[in-house]
């Protein structure tokens, strides 16, 4: 008996592929192909197994009570589908991953804002061919002190 849970959810393969780097595309395609094959195989399996024609086997097998005993054993078989013990863990992991990804996105946005400020500051500066040494040293007093110390120490001719 096939479990019909597979295939109830629609997987957006194009969205998954779009979120991953291009070099992962073959792996996504392979997983999609395997999923499609499993889903197609499951569709071929009937929901209920065909009924056993016990009268046919009773007429074919002459050994006394063999078919009767076999039928009892067959009808006493009970197959239970395993309990779903991992969905809750997967859902919790998914929530944790979403929370982590939101934190990473927030940190990335802060970094982007910081880099945009640095870029704006760089664009606001004068071109290097128009800047004088005095202007540079006015913005970097630590350089001015270091150069002055080196000149006084005789490291500059």
C-alpha cells in the first residue's frame, strides 16, 4: 500500500534553483529528476493491493487445509505505517534556519550600509591629482606626526 503523502506538496524547483548558486543547478536537476521518478513509481502502485482469489488457490492446491491456514496468516498480517517522528524536528530546524538567515540578512544589510557610506566618502574626496600634501596631512594627523618624527630622527634626507 502506497502512502499518498508524496506529491501532495508542490515543490517550486525553479525557485529553489534561483536561490542557489549556478554551480548547484545540476544537483538540483538531479534531485528533481529522482523526485519525479519516485512520484511516478508511486503513482503506479495501487492504493489497495488486489484481492487474493482464495477459491482459485483452494482448487489448485490439494494439500489439506494449506490454503485455509495460509489465508488465516495472510489476513492476520497488519502493516502499520511508521510514526512521523521527524516532522516536528524538521519544522523546528526550519524555524531556526529562518531565524539565522534573518540575522545574517540583517548583518549583511548593516555591512552594505557601512560600505555605501565608505563609498560615498570616497566619491566625495577630491581626485588624487588635485589633492595637496597639506590637505592629506590635515585629514590624517597621525601621519603628520609620524612623518615629523621620522624627519627629526634623520630618516629623511
